């Protein structure tokens, strides 16, 4: 039996339409400041997509482009300037940064109330404690996809492959909050197949093309592929789509699965940040 293909594009479109409706209800349109350091082509494409969809949803595009050789202090000063700018509701510093810059120090300069990527230590701490804050876009998008696909996580065994600050770690925390029993796998996991083949819900975020084949997957499991890889034969994920679709109960494609959700959740976080700031201001 072939798996149900979870349509991330359609769910992301719904989220963006909801964002546009929320924007219209605010006193003024929210502003998102994307910060792009240098001209890395992949980062430039990601930022251009974010800006295009943000404008389409009625969010003001307050983009800042800075040269690749910007000094650490100058970049941190720019973040401080955006923190103090009343027009800016959300700040996103596109990662990775050039090698001479320390990303953690830059990200932690962002006012947690404007941290629409959910990556500051402050917001990561709130998430770790199960408290309300701005959540990282990719794992939050995965949670929404699971909800929209009608997957009830309570009591399920979820396996997350990856433990990065961006995806794996917050993913495991969100699944735990949704009452799943969570196993986290990483590069030192001894027997990956033994772990993943017990999963009711498998989240692949290892960054290794087609790492997950049919033998990694329990028949009927839900498989979410976070990986994105550009290969000579086109795009693929961490999951071997053709093999796994014959075993899984539901599966996200690449492209068209998690990727569109990440941007949609960025827009939603921007509106959330703007409405919080509006509530706080007289
Ligand atoms: P990352 O920082 O490189 O982390 C990868 C994680 O996977 C690490 O925890 C690593 O373990 C683990 N890992 C690596 N090889 C493994 C293996 N063979 N078996 C088991 N675990 C393994 O990557 P990331 O930023 O989390 O991103 C992961 C993937 O998602 C990438 O392909 C990235 O492009 C993609 N991504 C997609 C979106 C989207 O919007 N769809 C957003 C963000 C990222 P260690 O901790 O032991 O090193």
C-alpha cells in the first residue's frame, strides 16, 4: 500500500492566508527585518523567498543587506539598531554566517520579543521549560503538518534523527509537550535501524541524503522528511521517497513538504510578535 502524501504546500498556503487575515486586524502592518550577510547564493534564494511571501501576506519588508566582511561588532550593532526600531516587529539573521563571525553571539543580541526564528537562548529556554515563546519555525511547522494530517501524538513513539539547535532538539521538545514518547538519534547512535523501526512517527533531520530506507520504517508509520539536498538528479530529502512510500502510512515529499512550512511559520511568528508588542503598547 502506498503512503498518504502530506501536502506541505497546501497547509503552508492555509497558514499564510490566516497570517494575511491576522495582519489586517492589527493597528499597523507588522515589519520583518531579514538580515543577509554577504552574497551566498543559497542564502540569497532563501531570503528572497521569505521577503516575497512576507510582502504577499501584508508584512512590511525591512530587509538589510550587509557585506560579507562585516565585523562582529558592526553586525551586533545592526541587530541592536533593529531591536530599538519601533517599525521592526521581527528580526531574522540568515544563517549560516561567514566563518569569521560568531553566530551564537549575533543571535543572542536579538530582542527575544522580536526573535521570529525562535533561536535565541532565551526562547530556547522557554521552549525547554514548556513555556510560551517564539518557537523555531521548522519544528513548529512539522507539528502543524502532523496536526493537519490528523496524527494524534499522545502516547505515540516518536523518533527524531538529529539534535541540532535549529531542528532536532526543539523538535524533540515539541513532541514531548504533545505527549509523545520521544527517542533522539544522532551520529553516535549505535543501531539506527533498531531505533527508527520502532517509531510510530519518524522525523528525519540528519542532513544526509536518502539516509532512511524502507528497512528503517515500521509499516504504517508517519514519516516527516526535514532534509533538503540539491543533487545532480534534482532535490531530495533524508528519506528515500520511492522506497519509503511503499511502507509508511503517511510521508512528506521533498520539495513540497516541510520546506514551505518553515516560511509560513516565520510569517506566523512575525504576526505573533507584532500582536504581542501591540498588546504591550498603550
Ligand atoms: P545539522 O546541524 O547538521 O544537524 C544534523 C544532526 O543529524 C546532528 O545532530 C547529527 O548528529 C545528526 N546526524 C548526522 N548524520 C547522522 C547519521 N548518519 N545518523 C544519525 N544522525 C546523524 O543539521 P540541521 O540544521 O539540523 O538540518 C538537518 C537537515 O534539515 C539538513 O538537510 C537541512 O538542510 C535541513 N533543514 C531543512 C529545513 C526546511 O525548511 N525544510 C530547515 C532547516 C534545516 P551529531 O549531533 O552527533 O553531529
